[in-house]
C-alpha cells in the first residue's frame, strides 16, 4: 500500500504528463451535440470544484491520525480533478459552446458536500463518483468521432483509475479501524450510498450513456462489477473476521 508521500510523488509527476494534442481541430456533429453536449457542460462544472470542503475534512482527519502528508496528497488529487475541468472547459471554448455555472446534479452534490466533515463519507462519495466517471468518460469517448475529445477522455480515464486506488486505500484504512459491528453497518451504508448515487447519475446523463452504447441494465452491470472489485473486496480481506463477509453476503446477479 502506498503512503501519502508516495501519492504526493505520483500526483506531482502525473500532473506534468501531457497526453492531449491541442493542435487537433475539434469537431462535434449535430447528433453528438444533441447527445453529449449537456453532459460535457455538467461534468466540466463538477470537475472545477475548489475542493475546500474535502480539504477541510482531510485536515481534520490528518490531525486525528497523524498522517501529516495526507492533506498535500488530497490537495494534489483536487488539482488533478480541476485539470479535467479546465481541459473540458477549453474544449467547450474551442467548439463554441458555453461553460455553464449551474446544473441540478452538481447543485445536489454540492449541498451534500457542504454538510459533510467526515473523511469516511467523503471517501465513499469520491469512490462512487469516480467509478461512474469511468463509465461516463468511456461512453463519451465511444459516442464521438472527435479525436481531440477522445484524447481528453483518455487522459481523464487514466487519472481516474489511480484516483480510485488512492481513495480505496484510504477507505481500507478507515474500515479496518472499526469493530466487527461497525464494519457491518458501514458496509451496508457504503452499498446503499453507492447504488443510490449511480441511479441519480444515470438519470442526469442517460442520453450520453446511451450514445456510448449503454442501456440502463448494461450500466448497472458495469457499476456492479466495479463495486465488487473495490468496496465489496473490503469484506474479503484475510484480516476481516469471517462474521463480516457472512453478514454482508449480497446478491451480485445483475
């Protein structure tokens, strides 16, 4: 497991990598604009959050755990997310479309974030959103013939894989500090939050998901597989008492 110092090194190096050729002329067809433009605008807005509330929760958590480097790792994580927003914004500028300042989905999540000071809740929330982002940006990439937009999506997808790993390592630390009863309760909350959130994301961006070849059922299957590979795996660690995975046994037949 990487330390916070390791993640600081990773984020600093990754922020220097240039994977997008901005000399490529952007193009969106009329159909593509109808299917994906609103979602690009909404995700661009979401990716540009200043992360102040997340950073405040990280500082509070670091003070309790003595992980002095964690706040800097989170700050760099936020900076990388803002890079995604900046790149999407630059793309919108190039194709002559406006950057929006308000979106119902973004407003909903921002309101939730404002009242959240728990690092555990922040971590499960970020894991959930990053997991849906992987499906969204792959859908976006598959829904367009624009080479520049495809490169932007690829850059984000590369980053998101590391982001989920970064957050899962923190969730594992938090999860393993709990008693057996607390693990069972926490897991059930994780599961409820995860699957409730992904339905909201589908409702908000179903046109873009469908343009990328996803039906609702297909989307749920992909998200379920991601859940099993990440959050559900917490219950199968060798140092988790047998009572925990037995108590958390759920149906993964999606």
